[in-house]
C-alpha cells in the first residue's frame, strides 16, 4: 500500500492511513510506502535553493515551518508519554536536513546527490511519524529508509531501479519483517546506487517506489491511496460529469499519466507488467468507494475511456528552407538532440518527411530543448538550410485514450467534428498505429471547451454509466 502526500498530510490523515494499513495487515502481510506530508518536498527543495543563494534568513524561516508542521503532527498524533522521544526523533531528522543545507550554503552549490539525500528527509519524517503512531497503538511496525531497499542507477534526481538488486535487498530487509508480522513502513521516492549513494526517483516518485517494491516482493496486489476516487474519464474541474472508471489497463493508465492525468506517476506501471500485478487506485478520504482497478487486459474494451489535457506545453516546428537536406536526417538530428537534453517528447508529428515536422514538449523543458537543438543543428541554421525553429507556447495537448479505440471506425472523425463545432482550430494531430491514444494539439484558449466537447461526444460522462 502506498499513501501519497495528502493521505499523510496531517495527524488525522496519518491515523486513517495507519488504520487502513492495519485493517489489511490483519488479513495478509502488507508493506507500506509513504510520501512526505503534502508540500514538504517543495519546502525542502526551496530550502536548498535558499541555502545555495546564501539566504540564511529565508532558510531559517523554512526550517521553522518544517519543524512546526511535524511537531504539531507529533502532538496531535501521539499520547503524552511518547511525545518526548518522538519530538527528539523528528528533531534529529530535520537536523540531518539542516546539516546538508548548511553544506550547500557553504559551497554555494547544490550537488545533485546532496539534494537527493536531503530531500528524502521528507519521506523519512512521515515514515517515522506513522511508525510512532502504529507502535502507540500496539502494532509492531518498522520505519525503513527506501535507500536500503531500492537499488538504482546513478541518475540523481531521476534514477531508474535495478530490479534484480532491489529484489535481493527487499528479500534481505523486508521479508524477515513480513514473516514476523511486523508492518514495514518504507519511505517512497528514494533509493541508492549499488555503492550506497542516495538517489531519488523523480518528483511524485513514491508511486514508482511502491510498484518497484510490489514487483520485488511478488505482491499479489498494489493499492495506491490518493485523495481522489480513482482514475476518471476526465478532469472533474473541467468536466463536471466526469466519472470514475472501474477498470483500465496498464497501457491506458500509463498513457493517461504521461498525458497529464495526475493520478499516477507515469513510470509506476512498468515494473508490474512482467508479473501482472493488479493495482487499485483508491481514495483514502473515501475508502469505502471501490476505486479503479488497473489490470493487464480488459476483454470487452469498447471505444475511448478517458480524455486528459495539458497546458504548460510548447509546440516546436522545424522546417527545411529547401529540399537539399534529407528530412529524415534533420529529424534524426533533432531527436538526437532531444535525447541528449533528456527531454520528454509528448507528441510528434509530420505530414510529410520533407517538410515541417513538429513536436510537443513541456514549457519547463523548453529552454533546454532550444539550446540543444541550436547546438546540434547550428550549421544548418547558419547556412539557411533550416528556417528558424518556430515555438508556439499558446497551445494545449488533449489525449483521448482507450484500448477500445482500435478498430472503431469513424471515431477520429467524430472527435474532430466535436472540436470544430466549438470553433476550435486543430493545430496538430498525432495517432500512433496502436490506436491507444489520439493526441490533439489546439490553441490554449480552446483547450477546456475541446475537452468538454470530446468527453460528451464520446459518451464518457455519468449518464453513460
Ligand atoms: N514527496 C515526493 C514529491 O513530492 C514524492 C511523492 O510525493 O511521490 O515529489
Ligand atoms: Mg505525491
């Protein structure tokens, strides 16, 4: 079971998380993965930036907030006779963070591996707190630092697990606890390299930690507790009649996550596929609701299942100035540059390989993208073989996702018609031949209306249920 930031966000929430864990633990062995309390990771990262800038006063203010949040939680969570020891524990962990922050301040630099070590303190604090609470309730539990269990490569800030070594570590660290009926509480988000240097798995990576451990322990199920009822047909803030999906496939869930649905960290499903471990996405604020089950395959998939959207993106177009250059080579060079920049391409399309091709990236990565592109195509630009890269920030991406779209004739036509009925111009379209996702780029102003129109046209709303 994995509890996210809001599910660990206060003493009250931690009690609920503990009870949900214990309820299942009474039936079968459970391992728990926790996120930092909501907003804590942001606060820690911000503190390190302040430290790097030499901003002592702001750093102190942040540390004070951090202390206050966890001290208050301790007070509400634990009986009087456990307070002192628990406060000392919290203090020690925050002390570890402050020491790294001080080092950063002295260096005037934030080395990636120090960031990874420091930022995991958020998860270590929440794991510590829920462990204290469980113990106070007479439930044997043990807080485990994820760096002891999850083995990763050395890509600090965005590490990838080494599954075989993680299996060995999990067998050594977690199995004996499970066998003894002790509830292990593992910190999400972090791991370590084979030689023990601390790493993290990327923002929102606790989901990924949970799926890595589920795979490493051959779990029969993974439950991911969040603050929404499950995976929905659309963003309920945009589409009021959006409903929770009972079941989606791994591929659908991954597509939705990569295309902006916030329910799951995009890399979560990969470790589970080989062992076909089913996942439940559930709401810790309404645990009686069934949630969404994520499964390897759905037999009776029909039509699209969900629509997501993303703003904060930019569409880049590259266009040869004449036909001297091979379009294929230009594409290869451009994609090579993106790969070196370690940028995620959200969609890519071209109507003719000799002409314009365009691709979509996150605005946050735009600067890196243009820098790398300019570098690797500098000669072509200088000699005028390529027109200057066109960057359009006023766009949004819509993804319509569903296994059942394969072989549903007329669907794309209906979707495009629904969009144009709203007088929204379609800027680019991409559909892989797997037909799992249709990606549509429209002007930002029309994004929400287009999402609504598609949701309705595809009958995804509550009425269809
Ligand atoms: N606490 C980390 C973050 O905010 C990991 C997570 O919540 O999954 O990114
Ligand atoms: Mg999270």
